[in-house]
């Protein structure tokens, strides 16, 4: 795969931050935001194109995982709200 441009890396960072902010749980949200920031900061000066491509691919996979977890969390939250609002017999 060809090396990613700076704009693509920034775009991926923003998508990760945006998705991480969607967690309803404060603990999950702050953890993922911190991990995204720390990971990008740690690899700020990577110059090797192959290493950079590997990191970008890992982050794309992480973005997919975060999206799945957020959607599952929203489904669980909605289901929990419905169950709590049902009258007891």
C-alpha cells in the first residue's frame, strides 16, 4: 500500500476522536480518547513508510472496533431504558 499523506493521517485521527466521543460511558470515552491521543503522539516522528502504513492499518481496524462498540453500547442503553420504563405487574 502506498504511504499515507499527512491529510489522511489527520483525517483518521479526527475520525477516531469523533467516534471515541460517542461512548456513553465516561470511563470508556476518556480511556479511548487518551489512547488515541497517546498513540498518535508516540508515533509522531515515524518516517519509515512501511511502519507508517502498518500503523495506519492498525488504526483503521481500531476505528472499526470503536464504531462497533459504540453501536452496541447505544443498543444496550436503549434496551435498558425500555425495560426500566415497563410497568411492574
